């Protein structure tokens, strides 16, 4: 059974990073919903993540990084301005880009050359990502085809398969409309955007894209 660890103190960041270094899958709070996280470039960890979630390995997962420099390191964002990326991130948005050669785990999104990249606006996961200093694979903390989770009790059936659960309380004030998670946008094509999933802050995100001259596919 996974340890339940409060994530409201500084030592919890280091503990989460230690679990990730060991190839464990952990549950973490974000600015949208709870997520399952592991080291993105660890083959065994990614396989374990898919197994725990009961997810088809052909369905992609995103990565969580610490800053705009890391977005460009792991995803091909040469055609996107710093101003645009800074307006979108951090926040409840997943930016889909072509993978760079540094993201070389063959089990991570094997059916596509693209990767979704997140910088959540959340103190805990941002500090964990900073301490781990590598991309973290991130997907919602629920079994496939189940509703996403706003508190740890909602995915306690997964606890036995996790290294640890970091409890950040109830997220988004428990609002059901928040269960949609981040808005996912494909920005891999120069000058265009494609909405893959409407999520939190959808209207604000589309406005930012249009203000920067991007056109909907």
C-alpha cells in the first residue's frame, strides 16, 4: 500500500523526486486534477504507469517540466515565441509539439512523434519537477474511462500499485466542471493551432493564441 504523504511542506518535494528517481509511479496534485507521475525517460516506469492506469499503450501521455527552456528542450518549439509560451504557461494548458531527440523513451507515446508538455501552476508539482530536473510523465489519476480525481479518496483503488500518494487536499474547490483537466492544444504546425481537448480556461487560451496571430486548423 502506498504511503500517504502531505505535500504542504518542503521535504515532500525531495521525497517525491526520490520516488521518481527510483522508477516509481506516484500520485500528485496539480493545478487541475490529481495525476499519476513517473520519470518520462525511464522505460520500466512508463510501462508501469500504463499498467496501473489500464491504458492502451498507443494512447499518449504528457510530460511535466519546470520552465520554458525545458519546453524547448523536450519539444520542438522553435517556431513559437517566448512571449506566447509565457502567456500560456504555467497554467491549465497542455502544449503538443514534436518530440526532440532528447526524449528517447520508445515506450513513451510510441505511436506518435508528438508530446504534450505541461507546466502546471502549482507549487508542489513545480518544486518536484525542479528537484527531479528531468521530464515527468503525467496522466490523470484514475483508471482509464473513469472520471478524473479532485481528491485522493477518489482513486484509492490504485493505492496498492503506487509508490506514494502526495495529498494536496481537494483541488479546484471540488467543482465538477474542473474534472476536464487542462486544455490540450497542438501547436506543432507553424502558424496554426488545433484544439485536441477543451478543458479549464479554454476561452482565455484561445484568445491568447488568436492574439498571437495563430489560426485554427
